[in-house]
C-alpha cells in the first residue's frame, strides 16, 4: 500500500511540470486526495451491504465537498491515474478508468441510460487523456492511448490511439496506424489531449468550402467583367 502511495506521488511529478516535490504533491493536489478517499469508499461499496454502501456515499460526498471532484464510490480506477486541477469532474457509478489515464478539470464520465444495474458509463482503457471540459457519455469504450480534446462531447466508442475533437467528437485527420505505432513506442505525454496541428475535420472542411466559395466568387466576378468589356467593345 505504501508503494502505491509513492507511485501516485511520482505519477503527478512526471505529468505536471508545476509539481516540485513529493511533499507539495501530498499536501496540495486535490485530485490525489480524492482518489485516495475514493479507494476507501470503493472498498466499502464492494461489500454490497446497505449500511456500508451508505457510508461509501457519505465518503464520496465528503470528497466532493473538500475537492470539488465528484466520484461515485462504485467507479473503478486503475493505477497511476491523475486528475489534474479536477474542479468540476464528475465520474459515474459504472465508469471504469484504466491505468495511466489523465483527466482534467470539468470532465464528465456520464451515463445516458436509466436502467438500474446496467453498464451506463464509459470505460477508459489505459493511457487515455481526457481534456478539460470534455463529456464522455454512454456505456462504450475509449481505446488504449486515445486522446479526447478539451470540450469535446463523445457519444460513441473511440478507437485506440486516435485523437477526437468537436461536438459531437470526431477523429482528427491523423493517420491512425502511425498514431498507434507512436503510442507503442512510448510517445511523450500529451497534455489536455491536444496534438499540434490536430483540427476538427468538420471545421477543416467548412473552412475549405468557405475558401472555395470565395475563389469561385472571384472567378465569377472576373468573368462578368470580361463579358461586360466584350459587350462594350462590340
């Protein structure tokens, strides 16, 4: 257990350049505190006894009040998970977060079903980065090493190794095979799920259409001018 605590501290030191020491991380990172509290709450939740489950919910409420991060005690977390800043994060009961995932402020791992006892929330496989304000809604899987851009709204499964952005989220125009290859080779951590040059493909298409329309207008204006000159010359 002690080694797990040290692992958590070192994970934050590796992923946050603002972190300067284990002591600073230990005392000043609410994302760390709420995860430790969640582990305790989850242990009570797994007993499946009414009083213990009530106590687990109370621990979760205390964690929310203390950190601004709401995690249902039923949610499952892997190792080396980092909730950075964390304010406004909401993680639902059947959510699963794999090893080495990073979640930024304002993220929601939410459910869209009202069926009790069913899988209602997303599963993040290992190494997923969820950018600030992103909403991941539904009982699907976000594949290993995927990156979700800030403020994206994800409503369907995300393949491993890709980056998605936009509302609704779409895969950016990046070669998926190359992305997966780089992930296997241990690419550098990508903060906020943002890759340099990664753009929403729909946004790119709209800008291309706008530029094409502008070009066509110029051509039409030139043709009209030439036609007017031809008429005046005759």
